[in-house]
C-alpha cells in the first residue's frame, strides 16, 4: 500500500463570487450505488510522488539521519491549511466522504491543504537538494553525464547486485568481469533540483495557469487553486 494524493482544482471567474471545481470522470463510479457519482473533483492528478507530497505540505518531510539527528528533507511551500473556508460544495463533500472511511481521524491527519497556482509557480523549484539514490548501471552513467534518469523496467530482484561506486566504475571500464545475468546497482549522492524531483507536476500547474488564470501579472494565478489531501 502507498499514499495517494486527492487533488481538486477550483477556479473562479472574473465576476464569480464562488469557487467552482473542475470535474472529471470518476473511475470508481458504480451505477448500483446510489451514493456513487459519475464525476469527481479529486481525480485531476493522482501520480504518487513522496517528494512532491513533502514539498506541498510537509507529508513525510521529517527524516532521521544515520547518526540519529532529525532534519527536513525539503523546504515546503506551506504547512497544511485545512480546507479553504469558501471551498466548493463538491470538494467539501468529497473530503467528508474520505473522513467517513477513517472513523476517528481528523482532517489534520490527511495533511489537508490548498495552494493557489500563483503560489506554486512562484516557489523556488530550482533550489537543490542532496539525495541518496540506488541506481542501475544505466542510470549511473546518466547521472555522471548529467542526463535524466530513465525507468529500468521490471527486473528480477534476485539478479540485482549492489556494489560500491568504485566497483561500478571498474565494471563500466571493463576492469572487473561481469557476472552473466546480473544487474549492477550503486548508492550515490546527487545534488538535484526540486523541479527534477516532482516529475510532471509543474507542467500540470503551468497548463492550469495557461488555461484558467486571469488578471494582471501581479494577480495571475490567484483565481486557480489546488485543494488536496492524502489517502493512506
């Protein structure tokens, strides 16, 4: 099991007094269930990314070093704010449905929050974070040559061998004979931008900004917001 993001997009037109959600088809719609609805506000973006979740609201951001010291992995955009007081009825109902399934939980437990598109795009996504990552030989070479990481595909875990960086270098140079059928991995440290850690999320936000933002440059992005919480 993992953690999913329930992300709703709300917009407000120039002359609107209320926020309205963007609704998309609900993949879990059940015609036989009278409470099930064919459209949902919370299925706009559902890619799992623990680093993104930490940056948005601090979920899982606190970690412990090998020496036992606690530290934050990322600078976050904002501590969880809860639901906006003027949240749309559709989003409120979606959130209440989640709470019903977790008897005894409060909205704080789900890191419920909201951010405008303007706030998100104004955040410094080009700041660096040092990560430790166990990479394949292919991605080791990609990192050494400043190329993006790629998906390794489904591998037989029994055929993966973890080796040191010096051993990886010697494997690549042909100084150490390869074991047939073995996939070599090595743990490395890498300075990487926040932007690189959040995948297509920023492209999604830039699309929303392009499609729905109105007003002057100073106001741009203030009429589009993400309301989100996490489901465990």
